[in-house]
């Protein structure tokens, strides 16, 4: 329609033109027509092209590319990375809460030493191995003071008596020890039976008074023990009765089995547990050296006599000493084969017994004796607050040295012969049973414990010095230890 209109218009315009003006009109129409034609065509073409191209291209490219790239790429990347971060959180939580790296039963997040397992010394409350004090000691001043050959107990015995001049006694003299060779077999390799005898404990109070057992003075166990003291009083008189007949006790059985004996003196009256501290309130001055001298005696003996197993046996004061001895050596990774502790064990339960009965007829300690006075003198190994005593160590996991604790429920040293104190009666036990019940429970609670506690009914003080069933208990315990084929401690 538009095209027809345009043709009609052109025809109309031609009819209205003059012939003379045709040349001029032609020129004019040509110019005007070109202008009209150019204007109409250019406008229509530019408009159509611009509109089609701009609209189609801009819409397709902008919408498709922007939407697809932005949404897909951005969404996938952010989501996946966030999930990976959750893995890091889970790992940290699981490790701290559920891992026990050293296998000690304490999870790493509660263990101050997560890579240090219990090696037999026990662990403290933070999960770290317990460390006990070990005193310095010396064998350089050990001298051979006397030798003797004796015929006794159906055999011939070579005896070597030594003095260690590095350690002085509380009043006079020096620490000594006696080596009794196996009968008719001197110089042979043999197990060593270390015997620490009894004698109690004593101290000087702030006024200079000596507090100890009834009948004892500062001279009783603060002077050098002689050859005769150790051989006659601590060996012969233990294994023979007054008529010279053999006594079937623990020491006698070890002699007959071919053990070498080491008998160590106690001359600071410190239950063999002093570590070189000053001898408080002693008018003679000096130091308390019981543990140092005992460790030195053992080390000298095993260095100079062929030795296999080493078992320490203590009676009364000596029973405290063998636990101190075993603990100190174990701290240095030298584990004795076993110990036998007869009739005394340090425990907080002794404190109310002492407070109640010191000075009472039938109780060994004198009036005015205070446990703290002995603790101040001896130190760590008899201080209940420092947790070096048997039940505390065993509760902490101590297994390094198999330990047999013995006693009798009629022992006067734990007031077994006196009225039951309230603490004991409240537990339904007599005094001695109650005193030993702490270590008994510790052993019972310890999985596969190497330790044993035996308290005999109607038995008094140091039963291993006498004939009786307690010696069978010792034999069974020692046989069980040796059956496990433990290594020789000093090799």
C-alpha cells in the first residue's frame, strides 16, 4: 500500500511539472529525489538493523553467559570448599578426646605426658611417670676390715666384713656390711639375699632428748656395728635357737639354697632410708646416710662377687628399708628381683596409732615420740604427704619390683595387742589389719599385680625370723617371681 502511494505521488508530481523547466526540474527532482530516497532508505535500514542486532545480541549474550557462569561456577566452588573445612574440625575433636597414644589408660587430652607410658614406676595425677629421689653414694671408700672362716649350719663359710668410711654413724664409727659366701662354694655365681635387720627408728627432739623405742638410747642404733654384731647377732642367732638347733625360718632356707648373704648395718637409726640430709638436733652433727650406705653396699657386692638375682629381705625397720632400696634402684632402671617386707610398712594409718598409744604399756614407742620428728629426720621415704610409701606407689601403678608385705594381726608395733582405735573399728578390722588394709586394697585393685599382702592371724612381730607357715608364703612368692625368668638386675 505504501509502495502504491509512493508511485502515485511521483506520477502526480511529474504531471504538474513544465517542459521548459524539465531540465531544471530534472536536476532539481534528481537532487530532491536522491535526498528523499536516501533519507527514507537510510532511516529505515539503520533503524531495523540497529534494533535487531542490539536486541538479539545483547539479550542472548548478557543473559545466557552471565547467568550460567556466575550461578554454576560460584555456587559449586563455595559449597565444596565449605564441606572440606568440616573435615578439619572432626579430626581435631576425635584425636583429643579418643586417643591414648602411650596406652597408659589416660586420654591424650587429659595427659600431660601423652607419649610416656607407665614403665613400672607408676604415674602421677597428670599422667607423667613418678620420680622418687635417688641419693648420690660412693663405694670408693669401702675397705675390707676383717675376714673369717666359720664352720656352722653343716658347712664351711667364708666371711668378708667391710667398712665404708664415706659414711659416719649418728654417734660414732662408720657404716659396715658383711658378705657371707655360699657354703663350701665361695666365689661361685649365686643369687644375693640382702638382709636388713630391725631396730626401730629414733630422733633427737628440739631439746636434745632422744625419742625412740622403749629401752633404747641414742647409742642403741647410732654406733658402728661390728663383725660380731652382724655375724653372731644377725645371722647365727637368727638361724640357730638357744640350744644350737636350726630354726626353719626364711634366712635359714636361703642359706641352704646356696644364696650369698649381704647383711647391712643401720647406724643412723633411720630405717635405712636417709639420703644425706643433716642429722637434725644431733649434738654430734653429721648426716643421715642409711639409704646411701645400703645402696653402696649392694653395688660394691655385686661388682666384686659373681651375682645373679638380687632379693632384699627386711624385718621391722628393715622392711621399710627394702622398699626404699628397691624404689631408689628402680628409679635408675635397676630393678631388684623382689623384696620381702616383714612387719612394717609406711602408711598414713600409722599416725593415729602412734598418737594414741605412744608411751602406753604394750606399745613400743616411748612417751613423747612424735611421728613428725622421725619424718623430719629421714625425709621422703617415710613422709606420708609425699606419697612415696607402698600403697600410694601401687595405687599409682608401681610394678617395677615384686613386693611381698607380711605381718601379724597381733603385732604390738601396729597395736594389735591393744584396744581397737575408732578408725579401725569403723572398718570392722583390728588395728593391724586396718594398718595394712590400705596396701592390701591397692594390690587387690591393681590388674595383674606382682605384689602380695599376707597378714597372719594371731601372729606377732617379724614372723619370718621364726619357724612357721609364713616361710612357706615367702617360698611360694619367690618361686613365682623366679618362674617368670626375670633378668639379673646388675648385668
